[in-house]
């Protein structure tokens, strides 16, 4: 098959856009450690040049690449979550949430969680810096969360920083309570995958 000036022009345009997407994918996968970014990129490149070469429909190929680039950008953007929990009593609940964050269709990544240190000014500064860096705070409530000074302090920081937050009912078969800094209007939500996805997305 012979190629002319038009072919060269379109191949160049397609290649430049591919490189831009690959660069974004490299940055995102380094930040998120999420292999789906590169899987999606490979799916783009496997079919694109075939479409262009066989059908010579370059405008369609470029359009498809642009559409896929928007899909890639959506994959790269995950909600960053800080987990606040009772470190002494409910560490297992944090592990459950860490596991859910690894689901292939998870819309969030766990950026940080509660600090097990003596609560002083240095602790406050560390916690504030961590909470400032995330998009939302998830407070996991257990049977004795009302006694957890760290959870109460972290929630106060989230409130003062105007960070969105929500409370999760940690144990389905136990009575779970709010941290003392929670507002009376704050609801403890049932912990289910559909609920968690909705809460991460901003539903309250």
C-alpha cells in the first residue's frame, strides 16, 4: 500500500496525540500506581493504526483517539481519601477499606489515614497537612469511636478546613457511635460498596 503526503500528515497528527496521552498516563500511573491506565493506553494503540491504515479514515481515527483520551483522563482522576478511625480498636476496618480501594472499578485511592502518635501541636500540624492534601475524609465508626480522641481531632480539622466528610458504620452487627466532634446532623451511613461509591462521589 502506497502512502502519500496526506497519509504522512495524519500519521503525524495521530502520533503527536498518542504521545500526549502516553505522557499523561505515565504521570497518572506513577501517582496512582494503577495499571489500568496503561492497559487502557495499549487498547487505544492496538486498534488505532489499523483503522487508519486499512480504512484510511484518518479523521475518524483521530476522533476515536480524542474520545479515548477523555476516557483515559477519567481513569487517571481518582478521589483522594483520608481515613479517620480508632487506631487502637478498629484497625481491621481500615484494612477492609484499603482492600476496597484496590478494586478495579474503585473511584478512589487512599491517600492517608489516622496518625498513631501523642496528640500535640506537631500531631495537629501533620494531621492538618494530610487532610488538606485529600479530597474527602472518611470516618469509620466503631463501638468506641466516641472515646477516640484522635478521630475527634481529625474530624475537627476536616470541619475547619471545610473538607467534605462522611461517617461509615463499621460493624454491621454491632452498635457503632459517632466521634464526639460530629454534628448532630451527621448521619452514619451503612457500609456497602454502592453506598461507598456514592459517598465518595459526593452523595449525602
